[in-house]
C-alpha cells in the first residue's frame, strides 16, 4: 500500500531559529522554504537522504485553531510533545562531542544499548531528539550489553 514516509512534522516556535539549529548545528539541509501566504512550508533533511524531510511547523491556523496552537506551544516548551525524531550516525560518541562543542543542549550522554549506542538532545524549543548508532554500524555487540540493559530495566 505505502512505499515510504516522505515527511515528518515537528512543531517549532520560531522557524528562523529552527533553521539555525537544524541546519547550522545539526548539519541538515533546507529542502523547501516557501511562503504559502497562510503558512511557511519549511522542510529540512539529512544530506544524502532525499526521501525523508522534516517539516518545521509553527503551530497555528489552518492546521489548528489559535486556542489549540497556544496549548501546543506550551506543551512544546515543556518538552511534553514526545520524541521529535531519531537521527542515525556512524559514530554516536563523536557526533555527541561535536554537538556539545556547538552548544547543543544534551539530555543523555552516549550509552550502549542492546540496539547500539545512543544519546539524546533537545532542540531550542524543547523537542526531544535521539541520536543512534545502530549495532550493525558498530560491529557485533557483546552479550553482556543486553544482559546489563535487561537487568537495569527489571530493577526500575
């Protein structure tokens, strides 16, 4: 039925600030920046991946009412909108260090997981972003990592 996902939306409070972050700090590229009159259609994507774009959308009409937009803005700033996206990398620790050097807010240092290594950051608006180095990109992970992870989850 479907052949893929072309766009994913993420609410931002200021599209120019979003460009500075997603392009300037994360290294994404602008795919579209169009004034439609009733809204600005602003998308970015990872260089080399032409099939997926992130729509950096200001909450408001026509998608939602002004009342709903105010609620969404409040939730975004509280970090309550959930996971915005997961980006993959070949070296999570190096990517994390580069983002820290650029002043990106981090919420979790690189950590070995059964599925690879990942860390977490937030965009300037409060959206959560995970950065993952999948296990297949780091070679074989030892059996000890999933066992340690499961033991930690059981102790929660």
